[in-house]
């Protein structure tokens, strides 16, 4: 991809948080700029220390990071510190590029005496100095309203559509949501591909525990593409795969998820589910075990993020990535 950033945008600086340096490098490569130097280290007591190794005074700063399984708290804290360092160093603007926004499932009170963690994280990010968030498919759209700064909540639906159109699986495809909450996104992808959709009703007796109860829609004899925004412990998709096979779907089932969180025992469950292919984005770095033991296909979001960064820098619209 040709360099996107012109000399008029020489004030742009892109920094990589330690959560996903590979993605930051790919975004920078697409933009035709280097990743600026940054120091992140830990004191003996466990506290984090960050420092920009070049001036950011008067610069448009883009901080690229994500939230990994097992490291969500540290990844969020690092971004808070980076935002604060940029603010204290007189950056002209501070943009956080966080493909997977941590704590996004805790967006409302489900039971008495809970907190709303997604709101707290948004407050802390803005209070730290963030003036703009670029993210990929928030767990619920309402989280955008938690921020007092602009949020670009993008989707990879176009990329997923192109991927499956090129594969030419068959004419008899059905897009399946593993729960009622994903019905809206499932309908949008089904419409883009020109196919039907189905919904699996599930219950959650406890956190990270899911059980499919019944199917809404016809999947018999069809090739199912199970669509979800994230896969954490993979309980939901394992249960969904079993429900699809019991309902007569073709044995070759595809799983498509934006965020591959893959917390234990996700890899074991995904092996058990025996998906024909697992299509994910690189919003979160994949472990070597996942790459070697699962039929993973990765959709690269770096060109998308680079395009959005360029559009923001040049004050252009990014609306095509919302649909």
C-alpha cells in the first residue's frame, strides 16, 4: 500500500503501546511513516513508567494499543499513562487507536450492586488526556455515549464480506448469530452477502458460561457462518456449533469473530467445536499455540486503521467504515 501521509501532515506522530506493537508497525507501514520511539518499563514495585523519546509538543499524537486476555488492566493503565504524558508534553491532539476496548461487556447493571466498568474506563481515558478514540466494533453501540470526546466505532463488515465473496463457499449460506444481542450485526452481514440469517437463543447461568436452547431460522442443509463480535473462553461458540449440527447444518461450519480474545480454555473448546475455518481480525495479537493448532484466517485491519488515521489528519469522512 502506498504511503498515505503527505508532507502537510508532518506533525503526526504514531506510538506503539506494548500490547500490540505488530499492529502499530503495520499501521505505520501503511501510512509510510516510522513508529516513533517510546520507553515503557516497570519499577521494582510493579508501577509502570512511560516516556516519549522525542518531542510531541505541537504534534498530533496517535497511540496504538489494545487489550489482551490476562493483561487488560495493565494495557488500560499503560494507555492512561501515555495519554497523560502526551498531555503534559503539550501535544496538539491525542488520538487513541484501540481496536479492542477493554471492559466493554460491562456496559450496564445486570444485577444489584454492580458497577458500569465501561463507563469508568471511558471516563479515565478522557481524564487522562484522550481527545478522540478510534476503535473496532464496540460490544454495544451505547458505549459511544459514555465518552465526552468523539468516538469512531468502526466495523470490518466490508472486509468480511469481501473475504467470503472471494471464497465462493456455496450458494446455500446462512449467517448465524450465537445470541439475540448479535442479531443486528448478523442481519447487516447477511444483507451484504445476500443470504438468510438465523439466531440461536442462549442462556448464561454464570459469567463465561453459555448454553444454547433453541434455533430461530432454517439452517438444515446449509453452510453456516457463525458471527460474533468476540470470542473469549469460546463457550458460546462451542454451544452454538453443537446446536447448528443438531439442527442439520452442513458439518463444515465457519466461525467469524472480530476480536480473538481466546482466554483459557478457548483453544481447547475451539478444537472441540471443529470449525472448518476461524476468521478473525488482528485487533488482538494471537498466541503461537492458536496459530499452530487452529484453522485461523486473519483479516488485517491495519490498512483500515491507516486509512482512518489519514482521513482524520486530513479532515476527511470515515463514514464508509461505519456500515
